[in-house]
C-alpha cells in the first residue's frame, strides 16, 4: 500500500537549462539594432508514467535535441519587444510540437544583460503548473 501511494506522487520532469540564444529583443529602438543574449529554460512535467524510465529508449520520451532545434529554428529570425512574448511564443510552439496534453510545460526566458543601472537581469516564466 505504501509503495503504491509513493509511486503515484512521483514527479517525472525533464529540465533543459540555460540554452543560450541571440535574438532581437527590446522595447526601445536602440535595443532592437543588435541581437541580445537570452537564456531559455524548459521544464516538461509528465503527468503519466514516462516509459523511458523503464525502457531506456529515446522513442519513449521527449528528445531534447529535437526540442532545442525547434526553439532555435523558431527564434533564429524572429524579433520581439518583450521576453514575456518570447516565453508564450515558445510555450505555444512546444505545445504544438509535443501534441500531448498530458505533458505540462514551464518556459523561463532570461535576459541576462539589461541596460538598466543596478538591474543585471530579468526573467519571465510562462507555465501551466
């Protein structure tokens, strides 16, 4: 009995942390002249059993190389005013790519170098959990 309760409460989560990209992002005209470094963190929480934990088979999980390639392709030639928009844009694109309503998604976009005195970075989180 104890073992069953414990299994049901297990968290199955894949975290892709610190993916670095350069995109045009900024609300001021001078910010939009060159690309700025952003960091993207993606967390995927599996609400059902992740078969890859038992099978050790890539086809039973999300391939993070494919996911990062998607992010790169979608952001490469895009421009944004706000990191909030980037986070939602990536959430929507990843949701479409995964086509799986049982996987919860959390996207954090960080702009690590800001032109604001005494504020070195800002981040925005877009999540369904």
